[in-house]
C-alpha cells in the first residue's frame, strides 16, 4: 500500500518509488484510458485497444508530472490530485483527437469542456452554461455552443443509413450532406493586434456577410466589445465545414482582441497591490454572480439567502445557520430547503471551479481539492 514516505522518495526521482506510485495508480489509469478510448472508438476492437494503450501512457506521464507539484501531506490528497489531473488530461486528449475537422476552435472546445465538467457530463446543459458562465470575452454564442456540443459527441459515419421506414430508400447521410459550394479563396493570415482584428472582420465580411463601418483605431477599440457581443448573437455560420472554421476562427480572434483590449488603464509599472486586489475581488464577484445566474431558481434563492448575496436575507450556513427560518422565508418545507441547499452547494462548487479554470487552472485545482474536502466533511449541513 502506498505511503507518504514512498511519495517523497518518488519526488526525489528514486526509480523504485516512482514505479510503486505508478503501479498504485494503475487501476485508475486503466479505467480512465478505457473510458477515453470508448469515446473515440465505441466498438471493441483494434482501434479501441490502440487508443486505450495510448491514453494509458499519456495518463502515466501526467501522474509523474503530478509528483513534481504535489505539496500536501497525505496519500489521499495525492490520489485526488492525480485522479483529477489524469481525467482532465485525457478529456483534452480525446477532444484533440476527434476535433480535427469539426469546425470548432480549440479555445471554444476548451471553454465547452469546462462547462461539461460544471454540468456533470450533460452536454445540453453545458451548451447553455457556455453562453453565460464563462468570463466576458470567452462566452460562446448559441451557434458556437451547439457546434461544440456536436463535436464533443464525436463523429457520425457518413455511411449511416437515413431511411425513414421505407425499405426502398437506401440513402446515406453523405447523400444528404453532398453539396457543390465553391472552395474558400483564403483564410485569416497571421497578424497581431489591430491588424488581426481587421483581418478577422474581412473574413467575416467575405464568408458571413458582416459589414462594419470604417472607424479610427481608437473608435474601433472602444466599440469592439459591443461589436463582438452583437455578432455572437446574430451571426449565421456557413454550412461548409472549411468556411465555417474560418468564421469561427475570425470570431475567436475578435474575442481575444476584446479580452486584451480592456486589461486596465494603468501600465504595469504603475499598478499597486491594491489595484491587483480590487481586480481579483471584482473577478471573483463576477464569477459568483455568473454561477448563481446559471443555476435553477430554487437553488439560487437558497444560496443567496444563506450568505446574504445581492441584498438577500442572511440566514447563515452550517450548524449556526437558521434553516427553519430560511425555509419559511422561501416558502419551502424544512426538508426541501435542506435538500436544495445541499445540492446547491455541490452544484455551485463544480460550476465555480469550472469558470475559474478558464482563467487560472492552478487556482481551480486548489479550489477543487478544497471543495472536495469540505463536502466530505460538511456537505450534509
């Protein structure tokens, strides 16, 4: 059985200890790699076995990397960090493997993957969360979220029959998707800054019919956030996969320009500790409110009134909280209030960690560990 001394020896690159750690994790590695392989090759066979072995090797490398950053004092904490890290890495590997021609940018799929985690695997719920939960500049439009959902589910064979009960109809999916669209004439050329945004607009004009009035660089930078918000709500994606990729990549360039155009008015050498703290508090408040807005009304009300968020009543939490008063205030039975509060806390934790991961993965890993520990000790209160 693995002990903390063996972990410390493995961190000192003692090969026997490293081998013991990997052996200890092997059962979990096998489970995760097989599960990942089935998402690409659902049927048992040579392809699934090959993917399973590749993913298992990838998971072992991740486990070895986890040793380098593990700083806790218990085997249980290491196991949790290793399991979550391997699971996240294999999700990324699956996404990379099957998203080569899906017409969705890597950044969009990264956002969607975080939302799948928040939605506990429900891809339809993840598509909804992706439109509201991520920070501004990284939210997906309804069309991009749907494209990500379809890409996440994996490819469908073009030879799949599409008969509707008519035995004489032998059409396939490929027959319905056949088209003669002209080849796109170009794509986004590598540029940076203002030039990249202008190039993205030219691509959108060519392939999506978007026309933007000429503006000075200052006017363009000031109006870009509102422009991106409007485009994400109204733009129609082309049916052609290659053209659709150009449009999505152009939207990604504009979204990236928004996220870097409003980093703050102070230059780095003029910013003080208080400025950083204010920014951090503002970001945290924004994430809290975004997560609450993404939850159901009952769970949102329970949490808001348990902590006094948004001028709601503060009935407290845990042993010192007034659950009876909370239930009466919200018109619930005591049992319903207790159930809603427990589920709301768990759901909020998952969604908050997923939203944080988009901006600070290291912080998200720490929050996930803390949330798991707290739920194990006091999740029923």
